[in-house]
């Protein structure tokens, strides 16, 4: 646990297969002196399994004119000779945002503990109009012409923009005439991420791979709404232009990596296991005053493997398999009917640190009792806020109560509600935080997402990872994800409980339920 303000951007994560195929190095943005923003430094930790981490001294600290106000976010790239290089944003004394380069002092060091800033810094500078909206370089990719490309977050003429720079030597960079992409429907784009994905299969691709038939994903973190959204589309590598597919909504109302508290995410390619992995910053819901009292703020999400779904329209996410090494004390339940208005405790696991997987089956006769979805109900978060987990709507809400107190005074609910719309069914996944704490006031916004499955032909699946104040949930095999923070005052440690529940007017069936206690990860 870091004891100060932390943004684990993994915008800065890199898989160091060049040194040790089993070693991953993560660099993250944090303040080593306080639980609030300031003195932004690059923390550094390594892991052999993405679960247990060893903390090293900071990799980068403010020290020069081009980063005296902070070493902000950026990314690492493996160069052609196998050397890793960091591109990062620095803030000068006037908070002008400048792009800088750093390389390892000793590239043979498997832990890459010491980094050296380039004497050429800053290597990319903004124009006068964009001096405070020019940040967060992506991992660079190498074109077929042998020239490097990197995208940088920007706002240009009130458009969210990823400007593109090119370089032959990774030191001298020139902006291209056109940006990689922009959208008039958003404002400032932070922490962009751009990478290829296969049209079929779960394997990941190196960022520089270009061949016929692949798709590309552009993820942007929108500063005005604190939302990470993405589009799926085509990258014209001859003209260096990205175009979202038709139907891929290019704003925050489109596809999101996570519909809860999940921001500034960044992926990296694990060359050993041929997978692409996302990690993100999960910030606090509490006030700055409370953060200062407890002495720390912010944490990182569980690492997630991501790939393109079979329809080629959206990403699928699932916790990396290494997390399963923390599982213990398995509990199995099968063929359970949850009657209307009922709940059942899942006993035998440590409810404050747990991993739960459930498969729900809804009979056709029950589905026919679903409430009609009003034509004006187009925003899933608004529906989740309006109905919550306690409203009786026919089929649902049903799901999990986690971090629950014994008498249900406190709980965080992860739930499904099924609606009818025309001749189809619409599945809402929601997270209800309204009663997550009786003793603490903080942001208890409900979250919601529409889940792209047909309950007539598919079972409703849910996997939820609970680690004290963080709850991450994955539905539909990873098609929709919601991360939330909860700060119970009753349901803590051994006093926490987990229940399955059904607050609808119709029964629902649980085909299978497996739950595990989660052991503590080692951080030293």
C-alpha cells in the first residue's frame, strides 16, 4: 500500500521481456509527500506475476526547468535495440506542458532502478494556445517506413484531439500536418491509448503490428467528465489517420472501459503470454480532508486482459489469471432458486477480500414479466440512480450485496434488472452505493451500463472482486464492468458479509455460484 497520493496510471507500465521474460516493471505517478496532488513523481515497482510487487526508489522526480512542477504521465516504449525509453510530460515553472525523454542509466539492470533524463529535453513543445493542454504521450509505435510515431492528448479548437508526432531517432520529433484523430463532441483528451486488436481471438498484439484485417482501438480519458471511453476503428498507416467504425460513438456516451470509478487507464502488451493488459487509477470517493487524515489516496485496479469481442464492436475485459493464485477456501453452490424478495448469505469466505462468480438463468416465463423500458430511458446511469437495487420492477433487481453488515444496514449492491423494449429484452447492470456506509458521507453515485446479451439464449454472468474499499464487477463475461469505492463503518474485516438477493417480483435461478476468500498480495 502506498501511503501517499497515487495515480497508478500504468500509462507508464511496460512489460520488460527484454531483460527477464517473467519480470514486469510498472511506473506510476504519485506524490511521495502527501495524500493530495503535488510534487508529482514517477514511482517504480516490479512484479513477476502482476499480483505481488516490490517497490523501488522513484524513477523520475522533478529536477529540471522542463519538469520542475512535476513529472506527469507518459508511457514507456521498447526501442529497436531492446532498450526501454520513457516519454513523459513535464510542467515547467509556468505550468507549460512539455514532452521529455528518459532512458535507463544501466540497461542491463533487470530492475531498471535508475533513469537518466535526456540532455535534449524538452523534445516536444506546444504552441502558445495549447501550452496547458498538451500532455500524456502514448507508447510509441514503429511504422513500416522505420519512423516512430507517438500520440499526445490535446484540446484543439474545442475538440478532443490526439496530435501525432514522428521521429527517426526518438529524440527529434516533428508534428504531422493532421492529428491522428479528433472529435467535436468532447473536450480535452488525457492519457490517450492507441493499439491494434485482432478481429478474432483473445491474443494481444504489439503496438507496432500492422497487417490486413486487424482493428485499432483509441481510448481517451475525458477531463471534463472523468470518463474513459473508446472507439473501435481503422488506422490508415499510410496517412497516419484513425477513423472510428460506423456506429462507434465518439464521446462519453459511447463505449466505456468501465462505467464506474475508473480513469487514466493504460494498456501494455505482455509479449510472453501474448495478451494486452489494462490497469487504471481508481481514485477516492471521499473528501480531500478525509484522505489527509488517513494518509493515502488512490489505488490501482486489478490488471485486466482485454480483447475484441466476436462481433468486432467492443472490448471484452477479464481479470488476469494470476489473480486466481490468491484464491482460497472455495465455496460452491448450484441450482438455487431465489424467490421474489429473498436473499441468501454466502458463508465460508472472507467477505472483505473475496472473488465471487455467479451464473443466473432466467426462465422464459419469468422474462415475459419484465417491465417495459420507457423510450426516454436511454442513459443507464440515470436508470440505475432512479431505480437502484431495491425497486421492484418485475425481473430484478437481483444480484450481489457485498461489504454488507449483518443486518443489512450497510451494503453495496451489484445488480441486474431486465426490461422489455419492443420485441427484445434489455439488461441493465448497476451498482447501488446509496447505503454503502452509514457513518461516512462521500460520493455515493449509482452506476449503470446496458449489457449486450440476450437473456433468452445466454445466461447472465457476474464476477465480483472485493478488496476492502474497492469493488470491481464484470458482467456478460466481461462485456460491461463497474468499479466502485465503498467505505463501510460496520461491514469491515470479519464483520463484512456477502449475500445473493432478488428484489424483483419474479423468481430467478442461480445455475452456479463459486466464491473464494482472497489472500493478501505481497507489497514490499
